[in-house]
């Protein structure tokens, strides 16, 4: 539906170009305003498609994706496996769950993909399937992890990583950590470590609407400025 709206926008642009061409061939019509309308509508459609797609990709799509997934309370990493929670979007972990920063790892590929296992207590796990993740928040050469709310003692929840382009690199970081610390990670799931996953998820939606409205009013101001310049310019040329 979104791309259909973009297509309809280009149809309007084509109609405006046709009116410009017809006015240009007519002796009693000035094509200047038709040409101006064609250009401004073309830029409006192109900019709306580009920035709207960027806004959807970074804000609205993560919100919708997580909203469509399941919520799991009181998850104990010592007893649960990643394969049983494949549809998890928001996870609230059991008491005594924490980050094991001593086994953190970073994988470098332009950005530094940082991971740390989520554990319960000090007991070794049969499989380390729950991992906190972040970008450029660890050194990559020592076991440190400064991602998300790592220093918040009340943080005990996870918001699922939804970026398909980042997941393979986090998986490689987990493989490095497993090899370095002799761990088993059968089906690793990746989460942003924080206290309030619902608030974080809603911030995606709020940011999406904020940038949507910002784009509308910014383009309105820009279009108004262009119209004023065109009025002054055409009036001086005797075409207003």
C-alpha cells in the first residue's frame, strides 16, 4: 500500500508534466508555473519515499516486529533454551539473572559487535542461549561489556534484536566467545539488556511519528520558501 501511494504520487507528477508540455505548445499559456509544480511535486514524492522508508526501517518496523512477537515472564536462562523461545520479543528474566561480563566478546566488522551471556547466578549452564548485545560498546580485546543498561542493578529484561543485517555478526561474536571460554551455545537469541522493554519499544513508535511530523512540516516550510522565491522571480520576469 505504501509503494502504491508512491506510484500514485508519480502519476500526479506525470500529469503535471503533461500539462506543462501542453502549456508550452500553447501560444496563450505560460508553462512556468506548470513546470514549477511538476518539479516541486517530483521532489516531494522522491523525498517522501526515501525518508519515509528510512524512518520505517529504523523506527516503525522494529516496533511492529516486536509487537507481533510473544512476551515471556520469569525466564530462567539456566532451565530454558533458545529453541523454546524462538518467538520471544520481550523477555523478563527470573530473579538473580545477570550479565556474565567476564565472558563477553566482540567481533569486528567495521562496527564492533559486542555480546555477553545472560546467566542466572554463578552456575554453569548446559547451553548459553541468551545473549545481551550492542554495537561499539566493548573493547574487543578484553572481557568488558558496556552495552545497554549494563550498570543498572534493576535491569533484568531483554528486547529482541530485530535487525537481520546485524544478527550474523553477533552470531560470529557468540561463536568466538564459545570457543574462547569453552561454552556451548546451541540456539543463541540476542537481546538488548534493559529495565523497561515496553518503554523502549514504545520509544521506537514515538520516534517514528516524531520524524514523520518533522518531515511534513520541514517540507512544508521548504516548499513555502520555494513558492515565495518563484513568485518573486516570475514577477520580475513578467510571468506572475
